[in-house]
C-alpha cells in the first residue's frame, strides 16, 4: 500500500478505496493523494469534494481508480 500511495502522490493518479468511517461503516471513495505520513493520508476526496485526512488503519482496500471510457 505504501508504494501505491507514494506513486499516487508523485503522479496525481486517482485511487479508489474502501474506508471505514468513525461509525465503522464502509464507504467507497475516489481520492487524489496529497501527502502521506505513518498513520494518515491527506487527500482530496471526490465524494465529499474537499480535502480530508484518512487513517491508514481504517483503509480496507485501495487500488488505482478505473478510467472512465468516453462514449461508453
């Protein structure tokens, strides 16, 4: 996960993640990672349309976001 996050910081690639919120409800988010430290990720969340901080131990899965096809 660390390698993917660092690459996303450098390239600006969007990532899709499944995240547990404060109430332990899973949500799917598309993010653009702005910074990473040991315990948190600072990212622009396209779901909330704002910069958010996510705890790394609450991330259930994370992967490159699928590209949307034009005209599909």
